[in-house]
């Protein structure tokens, strides 16, 4: 599972502050420094705040593009006021492990929309991502999304099996998969992931938080719950 750069930054900050406080322990220091020495438990919160600031800078100027889904590539309530963005790859084991978490979050919150951004970075995943976009164009994205993961790693056989199971018009889907529109969407997702500093899938954005990996339902639910009531997510 690959990590998001801000997590490494936060860890670095914690380590730096810890060393700094240790050095101060024999020097007296200011009242603020003494407080930090007496309350080292606030260091993780300081690191989290720094991480959120870094994420906010990365999000600046791309929030609209990030939260604007490819037509049809949405799970949950398409008009929901809370938005969770997921960058996913059908060849990613951790993405597959996260399906149940996302499904549970959607079932628990009728106001949640999950914008899925196809980001094929594993070998062989490109064809599956393109077929997923074709499924979105036909209004059958959720069915294909779930079936594609259920049928295993992307291959010519598993892609066709998922497409048929989702009820796609295969001729139209294959034609769209090689279209400039599909090319543009995949390039857009790659560029958004690059700007956010993502290194792998699954990666998530909700509110002012961005993180990577199969982080679990609770972590995602906490991030969604932290969205300001009038912010609407990303």
C-alpha cells in the first residue's frame, strides 16, 4: 500500500518536534515551549493540522475538477451534499478490499456521493478503466464497477464478463473505450493525482483531507463526518 506524501511530511514533523522538545528539556525555554514539553500528546494534532494545510494548498484551484465526475461515474447519491472522491484501479488488491467499506458508507448515508476517478496504474488495468467509462456513459457504472472487481484482475476475459454482466451494449462500449473522450478522462485523472501527490491506489479526498490506502470504513467515516455542514465535501 503506497502512502500519500503529506503522511510522510507529518511523520517528519513529529520527529523533528520530538527532537526539538527533547533538546529543550534541559534548557528552560519559553512558556509555550514548556507547555509543549508538558503536553507532548498534542504533537499528533499539530502534525495533522500541518498535513491538512498542505492538502489545502494541493487542492487549491482543482477542487471543482476533482469533485466533478465523469458523467455517470458516481456511486451513492449523485446529488448528495457530501462528496468522497476515490482514485481506483481494477488491478489493485487494496481497492478491492475497500469496496465493502464504500458500500457500507453509501448504505449508511443517503446524502453521500462517491466520485470515482479511474486511475489505471497497474499493468493491464487501462482496458478495464476504459470499459468502466463506457459503462458510465451507458448508465451502468456501479454494476460494472462491482462486477469488475468481483471477477478478479483485469484481463480480456474478466472485462468482457463484467461488461456482459452489467448489461452493456458491447459494440458501443468498445467503440467508446478508444475514443478521445475516454483518453481525456484518464489523462485528467492522472494529472489530478499528480497534483495531489498521490503515489498509488486507492487514494481518497474528502473535505480538506487526502490520504491513500485501504484505510478502513472508520477512517473514511470520520473524514466524511468532519466535512463542514455548508462545505459539501471537496
